[in-house]
C-alpha cells in the first residue's frame, strides 16, 4: 500500500498514515494526494493481473487483500479521481479461531506373535 501511494505521487505530495479502531478491530489507513483512482478502475483494483501501470504485473493488491481475508480482515480502497486515494486495512484484534487437529490416540499395538 505504501509503495502504491508513493508511486502515485512521482512529483511529490502528502502521504498520511492512520491507525484507528475499537475493542474489536484495528484500521490502518494509507492516504496520498496523488492522481487518484478512476471510478472505472475502482471495482478491479484487487483483481489479479489488473494494473494501470505499463511495467507492473498487478498482483500486489490482490495478494494484500487475500492476506487480509486470511486473517479475517478486509482491504478496501476509496478513490478520489485526480485527488488522491485512501486504502483501509481492517484487522480483528481477537485471536483467530484455529481449527486444531484432534490429539493423537494411543499408539497401535504390534500384532502378538502366534
């Protein structure tokens, strides 16, 4: 998210980081004053292989959103065409409920000699 924000401001600008939340979630925000996001592109930002850059593969935001989802969070974008963008990463503060395998049973006995 930081790389994207900096790349959106090749002539400089303002990069703002924020942290907010409550008892349940933390929200990290990354805002820039760059070129913004076209309303046409906004629905596709997190799709694999989508990029508006000629020299990019278009996987970074897709991977970041997947990682957020795997941690029961979310990543979304708010674009202001020609006036910057804000990305919001929301993550739960409670531990993930992991499904643990059952404890191992007693070892199997070898067959008794006959």
